[in-house]
C-alpha cells in the first residue's frame, strides 16, 4: 500500500485527499493467488474495481487476501460512475459503489448486475455548510448554490432532502462538481452548501470549518452495492471467484465493526487521512454497514431512486431496477432492512 505524507494544514489535508480521489489509475496491483489452477495457463484472474482506501485495503487489513484460489487485478477509480463504465466495457468484473451510480448506469443500458449489498447509517450522507453560514435548515437552501457530484449517492441524498423540505432541484443552483473542486468552491465561499459523503463529510467537519445542515437519515436507503459484469457471471469459473470474493468482503465488513481503531489506522495510512478523521468516518458510516440480501425491499428502495430521477429528467428513461439484479449470492443473509450497526454518537 502507498504511504502518503500528510500536508501541514487541515485545508491542504483535505485538498490532498480530494486530489488523490480524482487520480484514477489502471489495474496496478495483483493480489497473490493460492493455487487453484483452473486450466493449463493458471488461475482465474478477477478484475476488481476499487476506490482508494476501499475493498483492497479492508480485505488486506482483515486478512482476507490470504490463500486466494484466484488472482485479483485491482483497478482504482475516482468514484462509482467511472468504475461502472469499466464494468460495462468488460474491463472490470466487479466493484463496489453507493446506491446511486447503478441507477445512472442502468438508465444508460449499461451491462451491469447488482450482486451484493450492505446497509449502513446515512449519517455521513450530509449537506454541509460553513460554520458561519446563516443557513439553519434545508428549506433555507432555496435560491442558494449547492455543490454535488453528479450521479453520486450524494446526488440522490440532496434531491431527497430537498423534497422533504418542500423544494426541488430547480429551487437551488446546482454546481455539479467532484469532491476536489467542490471542496475548493466550498472553502472559498463560491457555493453555499456541499452535498457529500464520507470520508469527506468527517474531514470537512473536523478540518474545514463545516457544520451539518442535514443528513440522509430517514431520506435515503443507506445501501451500498457490489456490481458485476454479466459476462463474468456467465463464466462458471469467474462466477465462483465472484462468490468467494463477496463472502470475503462480508467477513471483512464484520472485522471493521469489531476493530474500528485498527481499521481507522490502516485507512488513515492508505489515504493520508488524519487518524481522528478516519476514526470518525468508521464510527459514522464505514463500521455501521451490515451485509444484507439483495431482496425485494432493496430493489424497491432503488426503484424509488429510478422513478424520482426519471420524473426529474435526471436520467434518460424509467426502467425496472429488478432487471439489473442477480440474487444468486444472497445465501442466508438478513433482509436489506436490517438495522445498521452503531457506535453511539459521533462528534
């Protein structure tokens, strides 16, 4: 894992993290395989899409990359939407994203299938304002500028939060910005608010003079997904690798909840986050996730996002989200409505 020097000021720390998140690189690392030859040329290679400090880091920290019966080639992406573009192109077999990128991908008729899910707290899906902002409630955003990454989980959280306050996206001035640009705009007062997710939420609250206007609690479904390429699922050997991979991720998620400080230390080193920010993000969101089934309730929750975005003209068509789901890996997992884990109140 790469080790990053921490910049000297809180703002530079957050700028460094955001810039890192926007630096995509191709599959530059391959996990060790523990035998498991499936043909004369060697073991199967599973092409996995990841984000910095994501699946590879947590699997390694939890000891789940040992004795793999296949190889993993990791490709790192800036966020969910470009990762799913690579799934659609067949360059990636599986990767993890939030609840909204698959809605946009499927609307574009991408070749993607939801194969696994977790349910976590939505406390980190937040709309932030600066500490000295006069804005006190979501309704105060009328006529104000809000930064958000298009197609991200924060995009739906913003739409849903506005609707709860009796507003629509047309009632605010949207600035469609990725986190690095959004941070710069937010810090310089170029936008009034920022809809974002962890670890950016925890970082901005700790280091960038932000406060929470509202969160996604009660307005978003809190789901995150593993998305696979249909071609990989149709291949018997790769499908077996996908099954093993998602089971390892589930065990790693359990490890994160039991070892928040250990994971925060690894996450901080892997991303350049300050340790206190990483621990906040674990307790606020990352450690709360529970592996759950991709069931009817999960499909219905995603269908609500589809219908909302289609009605607002944010996606090109309405469609059945169920057509983009493969439930073969559910096993005996609990329902998607299972309550997230909790560590109590986070600062």
